[in-house]
């Protein structure tokens, strides 16, 4: 997760201003299994997320088999941007439908509502 944030920050920095996105939505999706990153601690990722939020990035957290509100909070992501999903075909379909609506809202400069089913 930290590596992906770092990569996208770098890409946006090197793009000419006219090619930089006006809005960035970064979605973290997890199945709840520990990945044990040795390069990025929770504190470091939380700091990276906070800095990106100050630049206007929006973050969403989709998780299965975990307390998504607690994990999102641990990363500095607002509870209303955290959504659980069932690790099934229907659950994934629902999660990515929600992500699609959130992405459209961000592109249009509208608020994200993960509860708008």
C-alpha cells in the first residue's frame, strides 16, 4: 500500500501540470490477510495518506474479514470511506459497484457516499 501511494505521488509530480489529474481517488482493498510489509509501517502509511489528503486525494478502504472502520481509522481514513464486503462473487461485485459510483462522484467533484446503495 505504501509503495503504491509513493508510486502514484511520484507519477503525479513528474507529469506536466496540464496532465495532472484534478481529483485522485485511492482505494485500498484487502481480504483481511496480513501482508507484513517490511518497508512501510502503519505509522508511515498513515502519514503518507494524511499528506495526500492535504493535497486533495480521497481514500476509500474496502475490506473483507476485518473490522473495516477500525483498520481505516488506523490508517487515517474516515469511517464513512470504509466499507466491508463479503469475499464472494456477489460481495466483490457490490464492492466494485460502490467503488465505481465513488469514482464517478470524485471525477464530478461531488461527495462520496458509500452508503448510497
